[in-house]
C-alpha cells in the first residue's frame, strides 16, 4: 500500500536569505582575520557563519511541513504535530 505524503518546502527567497547571511558572516570573518588582530569577536563571526550554513542546509534537506498519515508536522527539531482530525477551522 502506497502512503500519500504532501511536503511543503521553504521558498527559494527564504533559502537564499539564509545562504546570503552565511556568506556575509564568512566574508566578515575572513576580513577580520586578514586585517585585524585575532580576538574572540573573529571567532564569533565564524560561529555565526557556521550556524547560518547549518540552518540553510537543514532547511534545504528537511522541508517546512509534511502532511500525511493523518498529521501535519513542522520539520524542525522542536516542531509541532497536529492531527488532521483535530482541525476544526482554518
């Protein structure tokens, strides 16, 4: 028996924005290490760049919503789940 699942992804604009910020923080980190003395702020730029890159790849891999098997589920680590039978009004 084949299960029917509907997957709703993020918009390309949303994914592009996350990728833009990952690249922006990466460039700022490179500039910080190239032209100034290294301190903890430079490592903060690298940390932010990695966070945005991980976020972008996670959102690309796992789409926004999954509708199937009688539930709607948000696909993020603390996402909510709602049974379709419990929905009364949209």
